[in-house]
C-alpha cells in the first residue's frame, strides 16, 4: 500500500521509503507488518526532541518544571489531538474489529500512530529531519507555554484542589510494570472515588507515573467543572 501523499505533505516530510509510513499507519489488529516497533522508536525520539526544545526555549527553568512541561506535550491526549489535525484517523489501518468499535477515533491508537510516524521519519531521514518535523508539529503549543503558570507539581495541585472542594484525597496504585529492572515503565492509576474519576499515567518511575496520572485527573476534574457550569448556565437562562 503506497503511503498517502497528502498525509506525508501535512506531516512535512516526503518519504524516500513510502513503505515506512504505510507501516507506521498499520495497527497490530490489521495483521502483517504493524507499527509497534516504530511506535517504540518514535516515543524515544519524541521525548528527546521535546526535551531539547524545552531546554533551549526555557533557559532558567528547573528540571522539575521542564519534566512537567514535557509530560504535558507528550501525553496521550495531546498527541491524539495532533494526530487528528493531521487527519490520521482517515489513514490508520485497522482490523475489522477495531474498525467496528471506532478504533480510528481512539486516543491511544491515534497517539501511538503519531509516535510510529515520528519513528518512521527518523528511520527514513535521520534525527535532524525528525527534529524539524516534531518542532513544526509542536510549535504552536511551545509558543503558548507559560512555565510560571503554576510551579506546583500535579500531585500537589490535585490534592490542594480536592481539599479546597472538601473532597477526600485521591488514591494511587500501581497497575503494572513493564521492561527489565533497569528500565522499567510503571503504570499507576489515580482514583477520586467521590467524583468517579479514574486516570492512568505511565512513567519511568512510580513517582513519575503518579504525576502523569494526577495531571490527567486534574484535566478530568476541570472538564467536570466546566460541564457543570455549562449546565447551570443553561438552566439559568430558561
């Protein structure tokens, strides 16, 4: 299957080996040569590029804040949103079951596919080109970042937010680990039972995974509040 020229153009890279992009778009449910290895590679390239971009852009920002900013840029929802702007949902190759269940709209599949595409760019043209592609994709988000917006880490901010609303504190539990002992990837679930919020974060340590989960929980909490305010406003207009 030839690589979609329009998609490659939106990505900003003309592939010398179009089959790399075709593979990057192939979910494991489709069969054949899927994108999981490319996703693994692309995830590392993406994190490296984002780290460099943040390091260069914010010269006086400490390591903890840089880590927080990077987590926000490379989290699943952010990548899925980028994937949608590129039109990935129209090109990802899925098995029949995933197609029927709406897999082409699933954030995890879209985010993984975008990472696989970045891995494909790296293999096709090297790090400098992959760097340029990622920088172009994230330019608008990078320009909108204010590292002073809130210096508190996500866990602290979530705890203080819940205390202010007189809710019980969140609970964290390790859902699983992957990889060898020296390079484990932790999966942690953050739960706010009273608000029916469950968020899952991943990281290279339990603490890092907890921070990612807390950040996602904060965003879900904000969404709940926005919906509640919108409903209240609508009822007030009646």
